């Protein structure tokens, strides 16, 4: 009963995290016609970075020494984070939010495949088949060659690739490196990079409504980070992680309510395929992890 309650709490936290991240995306997309991308990310990052710095200081994360190897991995992860932010927010500004979010759901599949190729993690035929089918779903969402094809769909795919690099680098970090420090370095670096990029063009004036959206985006993305960390530390990972796909439901609803967007049938079918195969992959990993036990974990 206690484990079931922990799983329920973890699932609720994960759903809260996905809601917060998608609300952040909605606020940022609503700024597309008012504020240039680089300026918007810089202003949001300034507030978010301050929140994260205070939290890291209060939790004592700054007192942990970080070795040279981990510093290199953090640098790689941060560079990938900057590129991912550029590609995904560019896509978000120029395509339906549900489409961009649906493509991002391929992340568990890409991380599993990259883990097998670059980290030597064993992947059985079931997960390889699920990954292949999942990527077919991504192609259905992107619809290359179709009349309504938007090249920013490719930007969303590139964002998935960059986030995959980011997550692989995170896997190689030593366990003693605080997650908050890693996240803070990335947040500050993204803010500085986009701040520098924003100097290349004239800043746009921000209306009161625009400032409200920026502040809301900062709060939402900070809440998303905090809830996601709490979710992964509550309950069993196999019971909690699949609820990350609720972000797609949020994107569908918010895109329809605020922007009048609704994906076409091939996009919806492709999204369903990506979610189904990704959920299978996550549950398969969790089942094998339980079999392996706490020592000698090997993904198959």
C-alpha cells in the first residue's frame, strides 16, 4: 500500500511537471509576435536562473566539489542544452505547439538507441523494433514532402538529437554531482548565450502583457524542473516515467484553446505511435531493471 501511494504521488508530480513545462511553452509561443526569440529566452532565463540559484544555495549544492572529468561532461551537456533550446523554441515559434511537443516525445526512443550505440548498453529486439516503429511515427508527424510541411519540424527533430546528447552526457556524470548545479550551469549558460545573440538585433519593447507572460513562463519552467526532480525520486521509475507523455495532452488542449491549432490525422496517428512505443520502451527498461536488482544493472 505504501509503495502504491508513493507511485501515485510520483505520477501526480510527473503530470504536474509536464503541465508546467507545456504551460511555459504556451507562454513563450504567445510572445512570438511581440518579442524576438533571443530576447525572450534571455529575459525568461534571468528570472529562472535566479530562482534556481537560490534553491541550489539553500540546499547546499554549491558545497560539493566537481572533478575535471565531470566539468567536461557538464560543458558538453550545456552546449547541447543551448543548441536544443535554440532549435526547439525556434520550432515552437513557427509551428503548432502540439506538433513540436509530439516530436519531442521521441526522446526516450532516441536516448535508448544512442545508449546502445555510444555507451554499449544492450538493447533487445523488442526495444529495437519499438524504436524503429516510433521513428516511423515521427516521420508521420513531420510529413516531409507534404503540402503543409514546415521546415521548422526539422528543427524540432534536431532539438530531440541535441537533448539526446545532453541526456547521454548526464548519464556519464558521477553520482555525487548535484543535479541542481548541473541544471543551474545549463540555465545560466543558455541565458548568457541568448543574451549575447540578442545584441545582434534591436530589442523590441515589451508590453505589460508580454512581461506577465515572461514572468509566468519563468515560474512554470522552474516549477517543471522542481516537480520533475521530485517525481523521479518518488515511487518506482516504471510507474512514474510514462506519465511524461501527458505533456502531449496538455499541448493539444492549450494549442486549440489559445492558438486555434489542431493537428491533422497523420500527425495525431504519428503522435499515438510515438507515445505507445515510448511507453513500451520505458516499461521494458523498468521491468528489466527490477530483474537485475540494485547491482549489475544491464539494459536488454
